[in-house]
C-alpha cells in the first residue's frame, strides 16, 4: 500500500508540475516506484520498459551514482524474480554494484532467484567469497528481451509478439489427461424393439448379457428420457508443440473404458485426437501464472451410454393366457433365438455414438513452476455419423521438456 500511494502521488505530481521544474533524479525515483508497482501486477515487460527509459535519461551528469544504482538494482530484481533471466539479472546487479557497492535489492520483493543472481554479481566483483545458493536450483532462464534498434521508441513493442520462441522456452509439452463423458440424450420410446435398436444405435441386453430380440408391448415403458447421462471414461497421453507465443498443436492417444460389450455390442476402446490451441494472455508460457485456453480438436472415439429400460412382453404375441394381465406369463418364444421371454424384465440399453468427433475445449491451466501445468477443462463435442452431443470434464497434468 505504501508503494502504491507513493507511486500515485509521484504520478500526480509529475502531471501537475512542468517537466523543466522536475529533475532527472526525481523522475528516476518515480520510475522505480512505477516499475515496482508493475512488477507486483506481473506486468514484467512493462516494468522493464519503464526502467530502460529511466536508465537512458538518468545520465552521470544528471543523476547520482546511488540513484543510477537503484535503477539497475530494480532492473535486476524484475529480470530475476519476474522473467527468470538470471544471467541478465546478474549483469544488472553488477552494474548497480559498480556504482554503489552497498546497493541491495528491495527485501520485500526479493526471491531465491534474486538472491542467487545478486550473490553471483557480488562474487564477480570480489565482494563475496561464496555464493549463497537457493534451496533449490534456480529455474531455467526464459528468453532474453528483443534488443532495440536505433530509432525505436518506447511504445513500439508490438513487434515482439511476432518473434518465435527459441530453444530456451521449452516449447515441448507432454501430458496425461483424464476425462469422463456425459452424453446429452434425446427422449425416445420403444427403444428395445429390434428394428428401433438398429435405427437408434442402441443395443438392448438381458441380465445374462445376451442380445434381446423379443417383442415389447408398444408404448409400455421401454423408453429413455432426455438429458445428460454418464457415459464412458478415458485416460489419454499427449504431446503439444508451442509454435508461436500463444498457439500450440498436438495429438493425444488414449484408452476408453466402461463401453458396452453385452448383447454382442462392439466397443472400440481407442482414442485418437489431433488438436490446436490458443492460450490467452501475453506470452503465457514464459511465466508461472494462470493460463486460460481454448482448444479445437477432432479424431476417433466411441462413446457409450448405459441405461436401464423396463419392458413388458407383448401378451398376445408371447402366448400369455390373459394378455391384459401383466402377471400372465409368456408360453411361446418371441425372440429370434427361440427364447421364451419373461413377461416383465429389466434390460440394459446401451446407446453407442461415434466413431468420429469434433470438439472445442475451454480450460484454465495453472503453472506452479515454469515446467509444469495443472489444467481443468470442459470439452464440448459432437460425434458422427451417430450424432450425439457430449460434455467431457478433463483434468490434465503437463510437463515441459527440452527441445526435441
């Protein structure tokens, strides 16, 4: 809060007082406060621009060594803690210590990476005999900022978005995903009538898992209700390649389970998928942060939904002594396999959808460390040629690896 108020006051003062009445040291102090505020808001590139401009205007003839040292020290803090560019941070700390050997990074904003780069600079200048290493190895450095050409102004940073990632960004990601399908079914009646089973892509099976081919009483039970229904689950392994700052392409292979096998039903447990993704926010893979994304995908998958269906055998067709009495048992076969069906029975009806699909996934990933992500997503897909809408919540754990 103290820094925010100080930065706000300084900004208002600069706006109210003509620039000729305000010297470079005061502007440098205002730039430091502004850069620290941008750092706290994770606007690291903006903080670097602010400090670059202040360093260029704060010359030896206009600023003291102490003020210039503070600018370089703040630059080192942003590079180490924000961008994780430890070599560049060490160089900034070295320049600061050349100007003021007593200079130190702001304690409230310091991290293990900052302390590591700072101690490296002190050792290089002979100010420290040993390096105080962080508890863990510092993370791999991110890409260096694009050098400015002569004539570039401070606002001209849009070209940075067009540069491709180099090897230091680790553009390769491998991951494991788990998802559970929920099919959105339409209501249907007389689903276990043999002819309807074929047209509706439903397989009805008896308790002993043999195919039901009897003759149900029309309009009496034998129906499914509209709405979402639990379907298959699937585990998948995948690989994504980062092509540009915000775009990935990749593929997944997986195994689906809990598909229908009763009643001579066939189930393909293989999942094959190609996909392309867009990741929101500026340079999301350079920073440990929340990463919202959207994916478009398509491929091969079968999605089965198992339901329980009550059927009443047609009394007249099955030879019941009193067809109007549901307790009057059948006496002659009505099924294709010559079986005498029970007058009433509960069947397993499996709705089978696929084998192709097209999908869009909206998700949010969190990167606790630079080379790891944990993501939650909701995939909305449509299967074909058997058309069924499907919702699939997914959990993903991903790891970045060195360039292949």
